[in-house]
C-alpha cells in the first residue's frame, strides 16, 4: 500500500489545531515542522528512519524527548494511535513511569517497542483519522490521557509563602512604575523542585491585575506543561511565553511582561529598533533586545522563541509590550526599567534633534558590543573572574 504523505501531514495539522482549541495553554510539538530541523534529537530520529507524522505534548517531569504523550499518524492508512512514549535508555524517567503504572493499566494501554523511534510506547487502539470526527475524538482522547498521566507525576507542591511574597513585592514595584493598566501583564518566578528538572513557576492567575492581586492570587505551574500545581484558577495565555522562556533558558530565574506605553507607541510610529544612547543600557541588558514583529503571536504560539531566546534578555513585541529576563527577579526588574528608559530617551532624542536640526548621536556599534561582552564584570564586580577566580562564570 502506498503512503499518502500529504494526507498524513493534513491530518497532523488538523490534530494540532484541534489540540490548540481544546488546550490553548498547551505546548504542542509538531512533527512535520520539526522534521527538517538540525536539532540533535531530530537528527537522531531521522538517522533511525523514523517518520515525523505526529503531534505530541510533554508528559511533564522530564525533557520532552525523554517522555511525551502523542498522536502518531500512519501515512499508509491514515489511522492514528494515541499513547505515552518513553525514550529507551532515559534512566531518569524510570521513577516517573513507576508512578504511572496504575494509569497505564486502567487506560488499557498496550505496551509496544518502536525501533524507529527508539521508544517504549503504551498505546490505545488505532482509530481512523481520515474524517474530522476521527481527529476530534483522537484529540479528546489525548487530552484525557494527558490529564490522567500528569496527575501522579506533577504532584502538588508545598506553597512557599516567601516566594509568593517576593513576587507580590515586585508586582507593587511594576505597578508603581505605571506599567500595568488591566489584568494583562505578569511576573513568573522559577523555584527548584526535587522531582521536576525545570522546577516550578510562581505567577499570577488570570482575571486579576498585578495592581489588585494579593498572595491568594499566586498560583504555581509546571514549566514544560501548563499543569496547575497550586491554586485552581488558570493563568492567562501570556504564561505560555513565560514557561517557554524558562524551559529554554535554564539560567533564567524570572520573567516580567508588561505593556509599556512609550514602547508600543515608539514602534507603532515606525521605529525598527532601539538605538543605544546610554552607557547603562548594554551593561544592564547584557545582550541586545530582540524585536518580535506584530504578525507573530508568541504567546499563543511559542515556537518562534526557540530560535531567538538564547541570544537576548529582552523581547520587544510590536503593538504588544515588552518581556525581560533575569537570573533573579531583581535582574529582570532592572532590565525592564532600563529598556523602557532607553525607549523614552530615544523618543526624547528624536524630538529634540528634530527641533535643533541635528541627527541623534548613538553609541558606536563596536563600543556597544564591547559593553555587552563585559556587562557581567561592570554590573556584578564580585563575580568578575579577574577579581574572583572561583566565580563569575554564570551567564549574563
């Protein structure tokens, strides 16, 4: 029987759209899109002859490639199988799957070894996906399996009031700066967890502003998945971006997202970049900001973040707002203030230069690059390796 590659790709796309409708906050890995990438895991699967007609989500408690839940489409029959997959040889997932034994049994999942994918799989029976109703039913089955499987793995955490109080203190600072106008905008703080390699994220739930919130509005989520570990009200869609940043940048401990008036107006008026006018900007930011064009909604679809987040500590989202990253909440907050101040300086400099008939004088690019490179030793002299040989090796 001949393979219907186009048909299998269409089924995968239909499944991705249905999963996004059922679970808007979920991080979805899309096989047909990943197939051509150069990531080591993708290259490893290609070398084994695996196909990429699948959609999957992280199981939680382990890296995605080590443990996930997915819908695999057979390109020959266009049938699909929903199952839980574990990479063979991933010893750290052993404890997770010990907790899953009751789920695997109660759901009637059949054990299977996929040589091409190099996985152990526990699968439901195959179902036809050629009709939209089949895709919808398979996606509902996947979502139900996700909820059942994560329950014993992503156990509820002990709520640390100290962390929540610190988040609340910085929320008040962000509000005092005029960054908050409504229930949108948020703060996320990573806290280590012994069972979760990415830790957990403390944040504000949806439907209340940073201005109005109390400690009762702080919730805790998993990082690779949107699972709530403490609290009952879900987060807003913006937390998808915060989680993805924390997942991709293990050096980052806090993220702040705000809708800054002057930044939105500056880029809406045609600015393409923030010119570096002050010495403090490159030193505090440590890497150049990345401008995300307005046609990319990186909160609803976080996939573009993977290609850029390693090279920046701040995102300027056209017609939207700004997001800053820091190893600590203090660092993320300082970068937020520094970025918004530099935008205001750009606005003022352009206005004054126009009045005087002069060009705006920005710092030379080579000087700015030098300041980015040596930011750590200037802002944190105690970590400078020339002063403390045993320290200073953390990323800026």
